[in-house]
C-alpha cells in the first residue's frame, strides 16, 4: 500500500503544480509512478505456507494475476511444486476482468 500512497502523493503534487489536470489521470499514468514502473505485471502469484492472503504484495500490479495458494512451505517449494503451480495456471481461463461469453474471451 505504501507504493500506492507514494504514487498518489506524486500525482497530487503534479496536479498542484499545474503539470497535469486531474481528469488526465488514468491507470497507465498512475502505474508509471509506482516503484515497479516498467516491470510487467505478474500473470501468476504463488503464495506458499498455507496462507490465504496477499499481505499487500504488489496490490496494484496483481489485479489480473492468477493466485495460487499452496500449503507447502517456501523452503520446500521445489521444481516439482513449481511444475504443479504452472500446470494449474495453464488450466486457468484468463479473462482479465471479463465474463464468460464476452467478446475477446480467451478460448484456450
């Protein structure tokens, strides 16, 4: 959340200085002010150790990521466990916020 707060402050300062208008702000502009600017958003987030929460991890960036939860602890998460996660991911129907049957639906 700290990254989102900092980006918001930068935007507020830009608006206050007259560099941009508030109605010019969009997701791309906001994302460009995050510490992860220029880094592609992840497609898959793997959470180990049985936790079912994200703990504020890349909260903006993972809006369309698939979330894989496993009870396996991080030190034990090996190549076989990664293969299981990737196999699960390959079976996902990635709609990026859309619904079944909408135009542009992933047919895979």
